[in-house]
C-alpha cells in the first residue's frame, strides 16, 4: 500500500509544477529521489525587497509522518534575513513548527517562504545579529541583504562594490571568503571590528 | 417535572456514565434532582428573574445565609461555588450559588467547579444547571453550551451514574441548545457540504467515509482525521482545538517583572526577568489525583536572563502556562508533602546565584536543557 506521505507528495509535486501561478511567482520544485522523500525547492526573491533578482534553493525533506508533521526545510542559498540563519540556513517560521496543519502543502510552504522574504519578523528571529541590525540599522541591513543576494543568489542588481573591496581586504589577510563576509556583515562593515571578531 | 417538559435525553453522553437531559421548565419546579444552580451577583443580589425566583421560593432563611457568607468571606468571587440548603425548596438537597461571569472564558471553569462540588465533594448524583449568562448577560447560547460540553468532557473517573439537567424556561433558547448538542454528537453532512466531499484536505483524494468535525464543521475521511488526531488534536484546516492537549495545572497566575541586576555568568548589559507564579489553594478537579480533596497552593519565583535566549524561554513558558503544563498537583519532591501544587518536569532557576546545585546561575547548559524539557511537552 502506498503511504499517505508518498501519495500526497506525488499530488503536491504535480500541483506545483503544473501551476502557472507558481511559475509566475518564480517558484519551482524538483524531485531528488524516487521515493518522494527529498526534494529541492526554488523561490525567486520578491520584487521591491533586497532579495529581488535572487534565486534561492531550498532543501526539503519529507518525514514518514507527513502530512501530520511538517516537512523539514532549510535554505541552501546563503541569505541575510532575520528569520533565516546566515550560517546554517535554518528557518524560523511558525508553519514549519507548531502551527503546521495537515491540510497545508508544499505549495503553502513555498509561498509562505516567499512571503517571509518580503515581510521579515525581527521579533521572532532565527539569526539574532541580523534581526538586531534590521531593527537598529535598517539602511545597512538592506544594503547587506542586497549584497548577499548579489554574491550568493545570482542577482545582477546593485552590487555594493565597496563591500567587495572590504571582503577582499580580509581575504588578503588570510581569512576565509565567507567568514570574512559574515564578520563584516555582522559588524556594520566596520573592518576593524570585523577583524577583531575573526581573531576571537 | 411534567413529562412534556422533557425535551431530550442523551444517554451515555460523551461515552461516560452521564445522562444529559434537556428540560424546558422552571428550575424551581423540578423533582428527582439533588441540587440546582443559582446564578447570582457577588452579594447574591437578584440580577435575573431566575435567581429571584429561586431565592423567593427558598424563603427568607436563605437570605440569612447570603448575609452570613458576605460578612464572613466578603463578596462571592467569580468561579467560587457556595452551597447552601434549599430550605423551602425541600425537594432539593442543596442550592449551589455562583456569580454570573463577566467573560465567556470563565464559563467552562464555572461549570467544571459546579460539577466538582456536586459529584466529588457533596457526592450527589444529579444537578440542574441553567444556560449561564444567556439571560440578562445576553451571552450567546453557543458559547454557553460549548463550555458546558467541554466541562463535561473533562469529567473523569466517575464511579457512579450521574444526571445533568440543562434547564431553561425559554422554548427558543432550549431549542437552540438542543440543536448545538445534537450537532456536537453527530454533525450532519448537509447540502452545503456536497462540494467538500470531492477532496479530503489530508489525502487530497476523494473523501471516503466522511467525518465532519463538530466545532468547525470541516470534513475529512474518517481514517485521515483519526490519524491526524493521533498526532495533534486540532483541525488540520483551521487549527481548532479538539482534544485535551492540556495539562492539569490548577488555576493560578504568572507575572513578569524586569530586575535591574545581572545574573552570574551573563554580560553586565543583560538585566534579568523575574517570573512570579501564584497558585491559591483549592479543591482538586476530576483530572487531579484526589478529586474532591483540597490541595495546597504555592508561590514560586524564577529567573531568566533578559537576552534573546531568555526571552525565547519566557515566551515558551508562557505558552506552557496557558496549556496548563508548568505545574501539577502531587507530592512535593522537596518536602514530600502530598496534594500540593508542584513543578511538572520543566525546571526553573529559583535562585539568582549558587550555580546548578542551588537551582541558580551560572549554569551554561540551563537554557538548552529547559528548551528540551519544553519540547518534550510539545512546546517549541
Ligand atoms: Zn482523506
Ligand atoms: Zn476546522
């Protein structure tokens, strides 16, 4: 007998890939194995946000108890966002935790994640540093998020070239590329503070 | 009571030894009922016709009881059940007095307390309850009947057959009440539901062996919704709560204060959250270890750092408190005393300092541990 989980994912997969509405929203879904337990999602950064122009890859794992328990989802593409860990890609979103309901689908999840990119919730953060920056230094937050979109998510919009030169400065000192960018992003692009944090 | 007054009897209501009987009658004119309920004001003033009728029928001696109570204990508080003799209404053994609540959230607690008083403390076998608040307070019958149903569902460990009469002398209200009860027991799938049978929101296939949920009316395959309820007793579409996912923490309060001091082990910039819990003593309900017996209240204080971790834990503790999971009634681990309000496996830092040995800070792994303990109770 086919389990509910498998039957559901088959249907949901079809629902997503045949939906014109979702294609328009730049939402895609790909199967990674034959038993419908691992998928790769893709969402486009919403317009008029620092994520515009970016493409975000998502790891989706379907538990055996699906749809009674939520799918496990994390960002594979690095992103600077209060509710997504800049290190692991872990997501803080209620419907992926206790507010999950069996009637929700992968379509709901992908649309909700896209909505989360448009409306961060800094008071319920996954990444405290990013959330704090969002609240206290929103201008720098927007620039940093846009920079990450450009570097990691393939956007060709405004690249913040002075950020790149600062990262290069740290790489030249022997620090790792990504670690340097995280340190600078976390310290409002103050090179001295970033270096200090990298030495600690 | 007249045979024609009896509108409907639900035997074995909610599969327990309970007969639920709906009567279109005056609450002062029943027979074969052990006690009746008088919804009144804090000084037993007559807000509504029913309360006035009960007091007048019981006779002048009951007025003296009211006076005695007020002079001894002050006003009758919301949720407290006070029992008196029935005096001239001598077909009853007792009259149970409660204050008509200001808010509908108290209804379930009031019905529960009435049942505890009647079946566990006074050891009676039948009670006549009104539709509380639907008179002068003009509360919706729906709220009232749903609270009544929930409080009946909490009745557990009944050793004898009991009878609960719902009594009201307004035929329209009693009709509405009856419809809510019937729909609760067996929600009908009607013409409006036809298009919902095409797709079960859980398996996304045609609905087979349709089951309609009684509070929200959503429809699923019976096997699908049964599986879903095994994981979590909420409607998969609207998250309406169905089961008793709650603990048995008695009534109490949780208050938060910010203290201008830093806990050992934390940066000087981090001040401290102080949580105060207060649980007054009371009588154990049907879901406690010794229903009908008294329990001893408690007062506890706990501390958290006022940083992101601490705030996260605080939010979860508040959620666990709402779900009645933080405390329980049992034997105290520290004093061995029985029938006391005690912690329910979610550890708190009750001291500021002294380290783990003294339930205080510093303790590097405390936040991680308490998060895991909360998660074990389904709070995350
Ligand atoms: Zn189904
Ligand atoms: Zn529902």
